[in-house]
C-alpha cells in the first residue's frame, strides 16, 4: 500500500488531519518538508489547515520555503497560506528561503507580496539571513525590493554585522553601497560592525569602518569594546589599526571592563605597554577583577604587575573587584608581598 492510499484509509477511519506531533507539526508540515506535491495536494483536498502553527519551521509554508520546494510553495499560497505568518526557526517563509539560498523561492514569495522587511526569528530579517550566508544574489535581490539595511536585531544584530562577522566582504560592500550604517549598534554577540570585523581581524574592513566614523569607544556586545573583542594574540594588531583613538579605549564595559584589564589578566606585556603608551588609565575601577593591576595579580602575570606598579597604580593594597572571592584569593599579592 502506497503512502497516499494509507493516508486516505486513516482519514476514512477518523484520523485527525490537523493533529500535532511533538516535533514535526501536522501531516501537512511533514509533507511540505519531504516535498512530494501529490501528498500535500491530497491533504489540502481533505481539509488540512494550511496555516496551523507547529513544528521546527512554524508552518507548512515556511517549511517548504526552507527546503526550497518551489513547486509546493505556490500550491500552499493558492490554498490561503499567510505569506508573512510568524513563528518557527526563521520567523517567516521569506527569511527561511533567504537563509537557505533558495533564490527562486525568494523571488516567488516577493512576487506574491511577502513583506521584505518583516522581522522575527533567528536572523530577524531576510536580509540578515542572506548576508550571514554571503549570498550576493539574494542580498542584491532583497535590496532591489526595498530591504532596509539598518534594521537591527537577531543573531548578528544587523545585516552588516552578519557580513562583517562572517567575513563576507562582497556582501559588506553591497550593504555599504545601500547606506548600511557603521555606527548602528544592533546587538548580537559583537554589538556593532566594527567589533565584528575586529573579532576576525579584518584589517581592510576595520579601516573602512573607522573611515565611516565607527566609534572605537562604543561599549556594546559581549566583550565591551573593540580591543577586547579581538583574539588575544592579535589584539596588538587591532590596537595599532585603531592607533589615534586607542587612548580613549578605557571602558567601561565587558567582562574585564577595560582593554588594559583584559591585557593585564592575560599577561600580554607588549599590549599593556602599547595601551599605557597610548594613555590607558590603569586605575579605572570595574569588572570582575576590579582594575588592571588586580587582574594581572589574579592571572599570576607578575611581570605585568611590576609594570603597572612602575606606573604607580593607585590600587596597591586594595582590591576593587565586584567579586568578593577574587579579593580573598588575591590577599597580599596586590601589595607586592
């Protein structure tokens, strides 16, 4: 007995066509995932609700779009599928198609009236989803249909942050040409495009963003500032790239509060010296370890402790950490005993 015959038999014996599975949603959602048009046609003819919510992708249309089933998408739309319905991993069908590189489905959905700027889901917008994959064709298509380059939210914060973080230079240029703002703080792991570029030590992009006026002192993202964002071994290169503005990178923000505190904890003498030469203040209080000297002591970076002592750091006998356990463990080390 074939699958279609079995489905007909189950329906004839009272099976609920819109019953929900714990992970897969409804029978129609499963059919949309697998792709055979005939099964979806059968279920729709038997009264399956095309807009019922459930499953990984939220509904049948988003499921078909995510899988790139360009013959099935128009069938679902013809049966009343809501183009901009929210829910599921990608938030909506257009974002699902854009993220997975299905250009034909993206074109079809927009031709049918999908809102190119509808937000929600993992990547927040279809543009950010496409930018995160480096798909120039789909990014160009979305921009040509009015996608807003400066909407912020989602995993990467904005489309430009997504391109910067993933190293998609061609897409970054496309977004720049359409007016993507270097200064927008869109959230996400890195907070803005400059931090995302610094995290990957993309020198040309960092220079471009600085030229556009990106603020090196912005306290955003998980790391707090652009220097803390960069991989530890490459922070010196990032500091040198930012040169004239490095003296201002003093926090507050992030786990270590300042770039100097982060460098001190890691025992990076060369970077500590560079930051001090650029005017970083070793006495700024904040972060897990209180200040740069405390961080160096807790990290057992004694050469850095001596460096900062030579700078006559204020905190010679007092722990300023927000974490009491840190102060108890440091004990007399701060005073050089």
